[in-house]
C-alpha cells in the first residue's frame, strides 16, 4: 500500500479546506482497505470522494485511509438485477452505468459527488429517491469484532440522511449492493420540480436518460455538480438537513410566521420543512459571507469556499446561520456533512 506522512487533506475534499493527516494510506481494493483499517494503532479516518466531510484546520492526528477501490458487477435475481459496486467507485459513474444498462432506481441521484461507500452512511437522497429505496445489502468490516460481513438493508437503520453507520467508527464499508429494476423508464417521479421539467404528471415516469439529463441540469443550476471553474461547487452540497418537526414544534413555527412554510408529511405525525426557506427568511441571502467563505450564489443550503478561507471561518458562518434561524423561528438546524475534529 502507498503510504505518505503529513499528507495534505484539503486537495482531497470538495471544499478544498482542512489541515494535514499524520499519515495517509491509499487502499486500492477491499483487501487493502481491511488491512489498512485493522493494521493501524492510530485513530483512522476513511476518505474517498471528500464531498461530505469538513476537516479541521488542524487536520487529523492519525491515519487517513484513502479509499480507491473500484469495480462493478451485476447479477440477475428474479425480476431485479443486483448491482454491487466497490466502496471507492465513483457514485455518478455507477448511476451512469445503471442508466446505460437500462436499470432503474438510481437515475434521480445523478450528479451527486463522492463514492459508493458513502451513500449508505448518509442514506443519500435527492429528487425523490434515496439509496435506501434500492440497497439490498452492505458489506462491512466490523472493527469491533474484526469480521467482514454482509448487512441486509433492514439492519442498516436507514432514516432521513441517517443510518447505523453514521456517527460511529465501528464499520468500514467495503461494497454496496443495489437491487435495480430492468427497464428503460424510471419509476414514479416523486419530486414536483423534476416532474415539471420533464413534462410528466406527479408519480409518472420518463425515459431513464431523460431523467438523468434533467437532474444534472437542475443540479448544475444550483451549483451542485462539481466544476473546477465554478466556486459555487466548492462545497459539501447541502450543509444543513431539512428539519423534521413534531406537532408541537410545527405549531410553534407556524405561530411565528405570517405565511405557510413548505411542508411534507412524515411518519408519526411529523412534518418536514425547508431549511433553505427558513435560512432566507432569517435574513441570510445567497452570496452572504466573509473571510473567504459564503453562501452559494445559486443555492442557499450550500456554504462555499471562495478562496483564502479556512474551516474555522466556514463553521463560524454555519453557526451564525444556525443561531439566526433558531432565534427567529425556534428551529435548530443540523449539519449534514461529517465534521472531523470540529463541532458545530
């Protein structure tokens, strides 16, 4: 395995922020990944696409394992096709593969940066799809027992931007298997904006290629497709999750407003609302910022590094926004990316 001391981490993240790692190990397949994780006496951080992580300016005082495994294999299982991809495989490359092979279930997740192995951790979702809709199993190294095992979807604790893998270093994801449906058309489209762009009724379907291109166009318009020439894409995507409120919290939010906020029903009588909507109405406009960091000029939920900034400046901006929304609406925003060596 390739090993490097005092390696720079900022170039390995989409924010281009963060201090060095004490040691960097490159794992090019699952076997090397298991060896790197189990063979380190230091704290270990797994890093692949770096698109959902905010690294402290002090860096990481341990071993960073750079996951560079890749590869896809497919097998027919009854009416579905099980597609297994290695943890370090590019996520968007996998989506493109599925669309090209006429396999539906991932097309609305086009353009999301990062790796396959990160998708179950966050239960990645966009435009009406989540990976938990299609994940059949996740192969992991259980670092508590040293065992490599397959976890069925029901064991993964999937929720909104959450899973059994988030907030713990117990598991290292080695590969993920998705159960996809053969066919040239998508499943029912559940996101209104996407349906309108495609000219179909809600819950209608469209050709997979058309859905992918529409999603990519929507994401580009919001600065959510990585482009080295566009500073609005130097981010971790949405910095805050959409709040999910219980009935009392929802009633309190509505009491503080003179208009109805966006709302989507959730199980248990809860209601999801829009973090971007709350941020804008708390007085934080697109482009707001200082010290080399700012809210994206295209999307209120993205905090961007404009150049010459720092992780501490980015998190100061995030705290200002969080505290402003809390004071105005009584709703506390929660960060979506993983913070390394920092707390919000």
